C-alpha cells in the first residue's frame, strides 16, 4: 500500500516530492537513487545557449539566498543531444519533466515542437518569467493575456498525453488572475511560486552583492508567501498545483498539501544538504504510515474553522 501516491493531471507520482528547476541534476544519483523521487525536473533550457549573468551570482541571506544565474544553459539542441540521455538512462519509472522558457510566443512553441520529437519526457514545466522581446521586455508571467496566448499555442503543439505545467511568478499584483489566464489557455497544471525579487548590499562599500544588482530570493524565508499563494490559487482554479518555495522538511510538505498542492518541489534545501530531499521522502512516508494517512486525502483540506 502506497500512502504517498498522488498525481498532477496526467502524471502519476509515487510520492509528492520532486525537485525545483535549476537546483538538481543527474549528479545527485551519486548520493541516492533518484528514482525514489516522485518526479525529476530539469534546469530551464532555452532555444539558444545562454552564458548567464555576471558573477557573483549567489549570496546567502537570513534563512535563504539570492541567485541571479540568468538561465545559463547549453541551448535546446545540445541539451537534447548530451544531457537528456543522462536523465533517461538513469530514470526507470520516475517521470521526467523538462523546464523551458522562450523570449516570444512563437519561440515557446518552437522549443516544445523540438522536445516533442524526443523520448522519455512526461511533461513540461514552462517558465513564463522571461522577458517578452516583442512586448518591450515585459515578462510574460506578469501579463494575463501573454500567458493565455503562450498556453493556447503550446496546447496545439504538445501531444495530449504530456503534462503542460505553467510556472507562475509571485512578483505580480494578483497571482490568481495569472493562474486563471493559464487555465483558460488550457494548461493541465500550475507550478508556484518562482522566486521573489530581492537584493543584498555590502554595508561597507554600498555595492550590491549580486553582480546584476538583484536576483531571486528563495529558501525558508519565502515559505509563508509561497504557502499563501498556493492557497489563493487553489481557491481560484481547479487544476493540480506543483508547489515550491522554502521547503526543507516533511512538515513543510504537509503544509503545502493542506493548502492545495498535489505535489511539491524542493529547491534551495538541496544546496544545504544533498540528502535533504530523500530524507523528506522517507520522513513523510514514516509519518503517513504511523498515522494511517493518505496524501491524496489531505490535498486542499486546510481547516479554516475558528
């Protein structure tokens, strides 16, 4: 009896724990069998190679960190030739989700079309936080119409059995409005939240400690914000949610499940201890076994009574 099993719209998870994009790679298989995870999500890829932002790219903050990697990646074709086989060779029955992003609506569709020709992919996590080059550099993810148009076009390209997950940014006035636009466009599920925009300055020199000046704040510091955003979106739309934002213990996972998540992704905690994520899976399993619980029964069951 598997008390941890859950699912998104089209992907079955043996347990609700996966990894946040950009925080995990096949090298983690040297520490534990990554087939013990519910799914694996790749680093975000783009059509063309990206060298990323100038260093320094990472800085620690109280209960978290700021990163400004700049989506460094080898590009779509190199990824599919060299890195995708590394994942498919290791993974057995564990779903592989490819994260990707584009700079125009058409580019999102081009990337998806190329990925559709590859083997071993269960679904896509679409990062809409990148600037839209045709809309004065405004991020797709802050504009409901842009999100709707991207999703609608992707649905025409992606095969029906593949999961289409849209990753939402919290750096908006109303995340529920963006979520509704994604659902109206036809997405299967949502991922949230991406990082919060943050900054840290050297108090002696007055210079930012991130090369670009600012970056994305992640880690335990953002968990209350992420939790509320998941709760808010779960009340607004009726699609599965892959939640992320500051998760580092099995108790954190349960909070997100109660708030409305069907599955969760662990990110920054992987940098602190590469065994964190598998410890979370094992601790969560012990908890549900001891208390005779089923994860599916806890989804969106937060008790708001006084």
